[in-house]
C-alpha cells in the first residue's frame, strides 16, 4: 500500500502485480423461436368450492359420543402438560366448537328438508 504523510493523506500507491489471463466469453448459440400458446378452455367459477356436503348424517347419540372422545383425547394429550386447567378447557371448547360447526345432525337435515319444500 502507499505511505501516509504527516497530514494523514496517502502520497503514492505502489503498482500492483501483473494480472493473469481472463478467459473470453463464448459466442451465443442459436436461440430457438418462441412457440405460440394453445387456446385455454373455459374456466369454471368457484361455485362448488365453498359448498359443504355431509358424507352422512350424524345422530345425536353419535355426536355426544364424538364429544366424549374429544374430551378423552384432550385429557390424554394434556396429561403431562404444564398448561393451566383454564387454558386446557378453552382449547377443548375450541376444538368442540370447530367440530360441532362441521357436523350435520339429523335435526339439521330435517330442518334443511323443510326449508327446501317451501
């Protein structure tokens, strides 16, 4: 590097060593043409995406059994957890609400049938 003078500025820079050969770039080969796209068929709307269909109707007894199973599984899952009992209950309730929202019971099916007939 250069030598600093008393005022802090660099006086002169020594020359650098010689550079090695730089490899040249090869020429660009033949570029193929862009092919035309084929036509796109009609796109259907998202009408069927949001529709919920029951695979089968659940009876009230089956629903109660499912809720009991959720309680049992939650107890097993939270057995060694340091979570507070209040927090555990909130989580169990949230799972039950989510499952219950997706269940179509016999009562719901009867109600749906009566509204369709009107």
